[in-house]
C-alpha cells in the first residue's frame, strides 16, 4: 500500500482543491447566475456526453487495466499497446457519431415534450463525448505507468478553473449564454489534448502501425476481453446517465438541474476514494498476474476500511447540516434533500465494498460481472419508471441508492464465493459505532435546539460550524486517535509527519 498512499495523498490534495472550485461553481455560481433549466441543460449535455464516451470506448478502458502490465516494456515501446487502443476508440467514435445522427429524430422526440431546449443543443454531445473518451483512454494508460498527477490536475483543477472563468465572464454580461455554453462544451476536449501531447512528447504514443507488435494470439484475447468489458462498463455508465435522461424526458430540465446538482454534491465524498482506486487498479492487475491472493486480500480489506471511514465521514459532513446548507439555495432545491439522503447511503455502501469492481474486472471471471451490471441497469430503470410518476426526483434517488446497495453487496458475496476474497472485517464495526454515536448526539441536541430557516446568515454559519466541529471531534479524532481504522490512522500520521519534516522543520 506504500505506492497507493503516496500517490493517493497527492491526487487527493489536488482533487480536494478541485472540489473547492467545483463547489464554488456548482453550489454557488451555477445556482446564482443560471436558472434551474440552464443548469439542467448543461448537466444533461455533459451526462449524455459521458454516455457517448462510454459507448465509443469499446472496452478499451478495462483492457488497459487488465493487460498493460503484460506489455509494459519501454525497450519495445510497450508493443504499440496504446496505439492499438487508440485505433479501437477512433472506430468507436466514428460508429457512435453515425448512430447519433441516424437516431437524432427519435432522440429529439423523447425530449420534445418536457425538455425541448435540449434538442437545440443536442449535437454538443459529440465533442463532449470525444473529449471524455480520449481522456479516459490516455488517463488509464498513464495509470498503468503510475503517473496519476497530471490527469487528475487537468480534470479536477484545469476544467473547473475554465468553468469558473466562464461563469464570471457570463455574470458580467460580457458573453451570452450561447457563447458560455459553446466554450464550456469545447473545454471538455482540453484535458485529452494535453495528455495526448504529453504522451507523444514522451514517446508513448506513436503514429505508425508498425509499432503495433502485439502477438495475434494476444490480440484475440484482448478483443474478447474488450467485448465483455465493453458491455459491462456500458451498462455501468447507462446507470449513471439513466437518471438524468429519464428525468429530462419525464419531468423536465429544471428537475434535471436539481437532481444532477445533488449527484455532483455527493460526488465530493468519492474524491479520496477515487484517488485510491486510481492508484490501486494497476496494482490489482499486477497482483492477479503474480497470483498473489494474499496481496489481493490485503489491499481489498484495507481499501474497504478506508472507504468506510471516508463514506461515514462524508455522510456526517454533508447530511447533518443539510437544512442549514439548503437554506442558502433557491427554494426549489429543497426537493433535492431526500435525493441527497438516498444517494449518500448508496455511496457509503459503494465505498465500503472497496475495490470489488476492479478486482472483478481484472479477474478471470470478469464475464460474470456482466450479470450483476445488467441487473443493476434493469433494476434502476424499472424502479424509475415506477417511482418517478409518484415521487418525482425523490423516487429516482431512492431507486439509485437502493439498487447500488444491493448490487455491491451481491457482487462482494460472489467474489468471496469465487476467490475467498473478503473486504469485510470485524474491526470495521468500531468506526461504525462511533458514527452512530455522533448521529445520536446530533439528533438529541437538535430536538432541544431546532434549526429555524428564517434565522440570520451568521446564525446559520455558526450552526454549520458547530455541526462540523461535532463531526471532527466526535468522529474523526476518536477514530484516528484510538486507531479504530488502522489504514486511515496510519495514513494521517504519515501525512502529519511529512508536514512537520518538510514545512515545520520539526
């Protein structure tokens, strides 16, 4: 876990810096300067662009995770592995662009009643998708090289700085919404272009097909793995985009804007966990190659414990002051409170199950993961169709949270049955008990000192400060001080020691 700790720390710091920018953009500037319809339009275009990216990657993402350790050889230029995947992705982009134009009438008809504005700008899905799929491909290759910093910086800092500048310029009436949207969509291609330049400069990406020297036998294996991984990852991405698309078609862009804002708020809790998985994915593939089951068990269980701590901390930090935080937003955003609750629960379980997705995807039984993902898609679709007419976006939040809990638990059980790899440990109940204690203290205190929405801004900020102090003093400090989650506690001690030596000279 040494490499994981070192790079995860750096990527987490960058990601949290990006998180601050993201919150400034999404939780303040977007809400202040854009209407809920405009927020819904921007987020729906971005979400469907991600779906386009997943459609066009043709399984190349998991291929890099699974097989790059076998072909990593600088002397032989990695057998042209990256160029081979670039060609696959280019074919996927061409195919999906053709399909998009062939079905543009049907797509338009779906959104015409509730979200007609989307049809006017729908073609922006293509450049957004192209930028994202190329970025995913190059980022995963750099993960395999254990170079995680630049991609994280570009995605979490670079794009958000551009968004902040655009929002400020738009707020000052220097540009129209049309220009704002155009530049924002085009900016999605910048990280991919920068990574492409980096890889070409370092001679990782070549133009000549002669550099592709992967043996034909391995090409067949890669393409077979790519096919199953493609369907599986596609289904996963469909889950992510299905909610926004169904809300846009069945309710409208305003509801889409509220729901997607809640999704982006909960994504904050995933930042440190994603930093860990970014670094862990090539290590997991390497451990499978070495048939090191003990190492897999160790990294699986440690990531689960760290994921539980991060999830519980994030839940407390976001949910306990929810009424205070939402009091600063437009009244229509109150409809997102139940959505936030269900999504937070789903995220906690998702992180607690640790690296089950990566372990499954890089194992020999990767094909069986498709069954779980198909169930995930079918379950969310069926529940959305049932609950949206009755409960609106709250029903979507419940459906997504519930299905994610069931999906992760079922997948973890199968991995244990197949490989005897278990992410759970009785020690994990210790931070969970502390979490429940903090919840009890908060709700007992709130009974005697309830929140009043008509209170002054200073009062609201003081309440938020007190709640976060309770989370810090009642959850974080006991868990770290008494080593209730050893991996996170060790990580924190290493970080503090590094700060003391490098900056405080202690």
